[in-house]
């Protein structure tokens, strides 16, 4: 089976001469994008040239909850129209010339959090992970796009596990978005997770996110337990 080092070699082979090298990592909700980005950063860090690596998340470019609510888009969070794509492109263009600000998002409060905004100096490699990267990679400001692919059944199971984890953590955190579900037992919470998956995340995957797979430079196929089963270098 391919290793992370094998994937890093494919990524390195595509590195442009000018820094920063901007790599996108996308895939369905719960595909493991954040974990993969962190592991890839570690593998890149041992390249002979040892480039500095920074990771940013596209969730910071979501419109905040108040804006989504005013637009009637609350139940479509994560769909393309809920991201400020122009702001993301501007930030990626800016960091090629100097320091740039990247807004942050909290999965605990389920909203953009101004306190998490980061000002980043241009690194050797910038990994941009998250949704909203389904359009042409180069037009979006990416040098290389990686798509994490997995069966829908695995994705739903991973999403449910993450949802339950956040629900459990909310027991001692009344500020958590998931605290509103603490009156439910685990069976009820799993039912809510299933509704969210089928009503929001699965349609988003089928109608929008999956487009990135055909536009990706590298497709990483994951199986049960997030095990990497195959890697394809597309272009």
C-alpha cells in the first residue's frame, strides 16, 4: 500500500520554483482533511530542503452564522455559496507577495471566530485544507490539489463518530454549539447526525465537492479506518 512518504514524493515532484508552494487538500466532510494535512506537513518537513510549512483551513472563509441566517443559508453551510471565495483567492494571492491574514473557525461554537485570525508570513509550503476547493485549482490560487476519496458509507460513519465526540465534549462546555443536544441520549444524537449527513453533507458531496476529484492533481483513496489504499497522480 502507498505510504505518506510516497504521497509527499508526488507532491514534491510538482513543486514550483517560487515559494510559497500552495497545496490544497479537499474531500467530503469527515474525510480526514485536517489530519491528513498535518501528517503531510510532517512528511514535507523532512524534505532535504526542509521548507517551513503552514496550514490554514478554508472554514475561516465561511460567511459567519449571522450572515448565513440573514441569507437563509444556515442549512446549506459548507455549500459553495456559503464561502467567501473571493476573500480566499485574495489571501492566497497576498501571501505570495508577503504576510497575509487568514480568518479562523471554531467547530466548538460552529462559527467564524475573529480571535482565531492568524497573520502568516510566506512559508515555503502552505497547505490549504477544507471545502470550497471544487473549482479549477489554478484559478483558486493552488499549485497542487489533493482529493481524499472514500466510500460514502465510510464517510457517514466517520462524520457520525466526530459528531458524537463533539456532543460528548459539550457535556462540560455550555458554550459549545453541541450543548443544545445534551438533552438527547446517544441514540437520539446519532439520529440527528444521520439527518445532518443525509440532508446537508451528502447532497453537498454529490452535487459539488465531488467535482474536485476530477480536477485534482493527486487522488488519495481511503478505506476503513482512514487507511490509504491507493494513490493516483492525475495530471
